[in-house]
C-alpha cells in the first residue's frame, strides 16, 4: 500500500452546501468511524468556481503522480460533474453542477463552523449552515490506498456561512425567532385558562 499524501489547501467561496452533517458525527456502517460530512456544489459557469474546479483537478493529478505515477485502474474520485453520475444527477440542485464530497472523522476533532463575522455557531443559530445555503470552506485532498481500495478523498477542514439560499427539501429547520411570537407570561384579565379541549 502506498503512503497517503495530502494536497495544498483549496479555498472554496460561495459554494452551496448539500448533505451537511456538521454538528453531529455519524457512522453509517458497523465498525466505521463516526464522521462529519459535507458535499459542496460549484457552478462551472461561474468564473471563480471554474478556477476552483481547475485547482481541485490539478491537485488531484499531482497526488496521483506522486503516489501511483499514473492513474491506477478503478481509482475512485470524490468529485465530478453531477450529470455524469446517475444517482447524483437526481438530487435537487445538482443538475449542471460540479460536486465534491468531504468528510472528517470525529476522532480528529469537531469541524469548525462559523458565521459571517467568524463567530462560532452551533446547531439552531441563525447562521447555522443548512443544505442549500452558500458557504465558504477550506479543504484538502488526500490519497486512500487500503483494503477499501484506491481513491482521492477530501478532508472537511472548516466551514463559514456566507449567505442564505433556497433550502433543499426538508433542509432548513424552522427557527422560533422567524416563525413564532413571544407570549406574555400571564393570562390576560377576563380570559379563563383553557386546556384546549372544551369544544371537543
């Protein structure tokens, strides 16, 4: 097995987040390490995104050359055009987009998640990322060569909320400050308290 190598840091700006798992790590198979995850969508028609896509591909080529000399048969990639992947092409918001999937094992520590002013955010905060919003993130690529096969994977390093975007189905949790009114502590005079079942 070849020794794993890691790329230079790749900065992605104003990319859409999808399948975000930033606050609670999860293992999907028995014996698998729990991990944080995020997929980022880049628009190839956007000049800044196109440059980032080119950098991702260039860094991957450098890793392949350094570790294997040339692209080995069956090499799996954590990125690509969604339209070329039958499953991903069906996901909301993926049509015409370039995707890159990233992860960080829980044992390596929590992923740093921040708001627009670089303040730490937690699940439920106003600037907590949700699938469909726009994010800034720094990632690195790395080479996998083990019993699970040969692959180029991506490390999820840090995430910053950039701006709201159309939430993917069921992605954005309702926030109390957006949808509810604050209630008075006392029942108004002349109004009897009710358990809500009087008219049933």
